[in-house]
């Protein structure tokens, strides 16, 4: 059994898709980001970066419990555990790792920053037009990178893999950024192919009732999500020890 600490965001969807694809039993433990569940001592014990997703596998290596945080690491762990969607031969594994690391280091952070300036920055004073344009352009560039590669490949690393599961959620939200996905023929084909997969649909639909809307953005929740510093994390860590 897998305990799955989850909120319905692109990073959470990566893991819900994978769990559905590998058909492994799991229990969802909702993480309310606006209320600060990610700073609770019991969550910091398994995810010291106070970010979800995270998992606890009660049947880990040597049959012992293990916790894993960071979405890329979780995808790799589950792929190795089940032998699915993460090839272990050197050449194929390298291709998957290239695109997985590309997503966790590029597509995800850039789209995440764009999402911040589109959805949350208007709640804060100042002119955010440069920041929004900066990340909008980078998101567009990254979609173009995918489109170019997908011209010659059905999936990012050749065969369907955790690399595709990692990137799909960050393409799924293209509409809120005003992107015309039809401008990317190959990416559009890839997107439509993944969207039709039953496990992908089920993973994306998981926990819709947990989703926070813009109307629920209070000053307290915004401070909780975006007002953290090294000192606040230190205080949370100290509280964990008590």
C-alpha cells in the first residue's frame, strides 16, 4: 500500500497518473496547501522541503517502509519498483532521464512561475508585466522544444514513459496561459493521445473536490503559500522535534 500525500496540482497529477498506470493500491492523504498542511510536523518528517507530492511505501526495499519526496524521484522509484514505464537498459533509461530532468528543471519551474504571475501576483502590489511576459515566452519556447522532438518520436523518450507523465500536467494547463496548442502540431497530437488514456484521465480527475479556486484566495492562504522564509521553515522544523 502507498500513502499518497496529494493536492490536485500539476506536480500532484504526475504521481496520480503514474499510480493509476501501474495499478498499485494507494491511499490519498489530502494536503491543503492554503491551510498549511505542508508545514505540519508529520508531513515535514517525510518531505523536508515542505512540498507535495510525497509518498510512503509500506512495502519498500527489503519489505521495509520508505518515504519518498520530490515528484521526479517518486516517478523513478515507482518505475523501478514495478518495472513499468522506466526502462532499465542503459540507452533507453538515459533517454527517459533526459526528459524527466528537463521537466523537473525546466518545464515545471517555468510554467509554475508563469502560473504564479497569472493567477496569484495580481493579489500583490506592483507591476508584474515584465515577469509575466518573461515566463510566458519561456513557456512558449519549451512547448516548441517538445513540438520539435515529437516530430520524430511518438513520445518524448521514444516509448511512453514517466517522462511523458511528468510533462503532460504542465501542458494540460495551457489554456489559462492563453496558449494556442494547435500552433504546435506534434505537441497537439501527443497531448491528445495522452489525454485519451484512461489512467491519465483518472489521475487528473483525482481529488477535484480538494482544488482551491481563485475565489478562495485569502490573505492568510496567500501568505501561507508565498510568504515562507528560512526562518519560518526553521521554526516548523523545531516544532517537529517537540
